[in-house]
C-alpha cells in the first residue's frame, strides 16, 4: 500500500460560505437554548454504541466529558490490501451528541460558515442536537474508520490530534482515520474563522470525536456489505447545467441479515437556514438521518459529497419555518436513497485502503491575515509568498462494487467529477470536507471566470489547489488495478 507520511505543517479553510437564495431566511424556532439530549438507538448494542455526549448538567461551562481514549485494541497496522476468499468484513457504528449546553453557550459559542469573524454573533440556543457519527469497516485487523460531525468543518490542528489519538487507540495508521463534517452553517465553529468557542466546550468535543471513532473500530463485528445508488434534487450555484446529484448508500448487515447501519453520501450545502439563524441545527442533514433511521431502525451516517457549488433544492409545499423546510429536504433525500436500497448490490469481500499526500501553496491574503492574528485553528509552513500546506486524502475500495475517495475540503462539481471519471466500480462516492477544511477546490480552467461572482475563488488556497488535488487523487485511484 502506498501510504505517504504527513510531514511539515498543515493549513486552513476560511471565510464564510455563500449560497445566495432569495428563499432562505432565518426562520423561527422553539429551541430553549438547551441540549436536546436526543440519543439515537440501534437494534444491536454489540455493534453500535450510543451516548448523550457533552453533559447538559453544568451551568458553568465545565464538563467532565470522556477521555475519548478507550483501551487500545490489538492491531497489526497497515497492509497493502486485505481480504480473500475466506475473509469476511466486520463493521461497527457509534453515535454521540456533541451539542453545547447552557453553560457552554453562556461562554459564547460562535457558529461557522457565514460572514466575517464575530459578525453573526454567538449561538443563542440549540434547535436540534448535533452529533458525531462514526463507522468502521475492516477485514481482520486491517481497515479504516470514518466519522462525520455536524459542524462546518475542522481546522487541521484538530484533525491531526484526532487522527493521532485514534491511531494510538486502534493500531490503525493515521491515514486510515477519516474525520469529516456535514458542513452545516448552523453549528459551532471548529476552524476559528468566525469566532470559535470556549475550550470548555471544544476540548471535550474533540475527546468525544476520538472516543466515537475508537468505539466504532473496537465494536466491529462480522458483517456483509451492500451498496445502492440513486439521484436526488440539488442545484448548482455557479450556473453549470449539471452538478453531482448522485446518492450513494452503503449498508452493513450482521450475519443474520439484520441491518447494523448505513452510510449515505449526497452533495448539497446545508444552508436552508440562513445567516440570521442563531440556533444550533444540523440543517437538512438532520432530516436525512432521522428519516433514514425511521425507515431502517438502524444507525444512519451521512457525508456531504461533491458539495462545493451544490445547493439544496427547496421541496414543494408550505412549511412552518425554515427548520421544517430543511428537514423536509433531508427526508426527501433519505426517501430516495432508501427506495433504491431495495435493489442494492452485494459487495464482494476485499478491501483496499491507500493514501496520498501533496503540498499546496497558500497565497490567499485573507487566510494569511487571519492566521497572522491568531484566529485560525490551523498550522501551516513557511511565511509570506512561500507559505504552503500538506494535504492528505484516503482512497478505499470495497470489493469490486464501491470506490470511495476523501477530499480535504469542498470540491466543486467539475473537480469531483474529474476524480470520479477514473473510478471503474458501478458505485462511487467522494466524501467532501473530510480531513481539514481547506476551502474550495476549483479547476484552473474555471478559475476567475465570473461564475457566482468568483465567490469560491476568494475562499480557495490558490489557483492550483484544484488541479493539484485532482492529480493526486486520480493517481491514487489509477494505482489500484483490479
């Protein structure tokens, strides 16, 4: 397996995402500023762990949390590929609530992805809880674990810590530990650009993320996998006549055929709730997981896909507020995914996990300024025009049916589809915003062409970022001959 070691310092995302839509408004809420305390359930506790996560009992913002570091599991580490005629998959799932409590909110938890630093103001309450949802797939002691948090994104200081701690707990290589974000614009800022939050909240959240990923790996049990694909409604805010509208659904069943959990991938900015909303929410992603869990009775995990210029569609009908509208859209995507799962393809045993690292220049003045004044939760190397960042992506193939690539930021439609063009399995997925949130990845021939008023270019590391990422990922996919 080609696993490149990450060296040097890494970097950042920045500035607020823009998804202009005259139909978007802040909406109303019944939230009272408390953590909802919702705990997801799954049919088999031996394969799924659930937790209420961050405590809601403290009014001071102090939280004992969890260590996030369970006893290490025995593992032999990385291998080039695993599987074979007699090998079987194993899978595990975990969910934990990471919503801020009243005490945290009193210390100012800023929400991310809209506007300038501090301009939006801190969150005023919790409309619906935010979670980290994790799943693991392995063959023997080899495999990977992936989690996704209902947050705008993570800075690379956080992702480096998470990967290192989970690797120590599990014996997996750090590159086999994937941490993504749904990119909801109504959740706490873990990138630092919009105001961040108190350590009394953020530190235990990182512990919970580490614990969730670790538990998903430790709790894996023998499983069969199947995959299906569908399409869903979304739009393109850069006025392309196409976007990546694919819905991919991976499902794991125990050896008795009972569903253990599912992992969905679909691309759309979670911006149904506008910038005036000050209540923590998962946006449409919450509607998806709740509807999918209602359909299946099992744990649901959702990754955003090729989301860079993909906008949520507005479902027809009248809604009490934008929260109801957002959840209706998510439920629609879940309905389409679940309907397609009736004809899912079984995945043949066989697992390949590989990773690659490349270096990108950082020549965005906004990023450089924000880093210089200490706003960002990122590290990067060099200074002035010589600043750069290392980015890592992971590639997974499950049997001969599904290829997956993680993307450390937001690939635009053409960027993501370029990577998919070299995949050969009947089902394919790109996990957007998985790894540090390094901003938008735009192909150079689309750079500064006036689309969406060149907004995405202002939140990109450099003109070359898209080409460099596509080249690295295409090379990685093409190395896997099967």
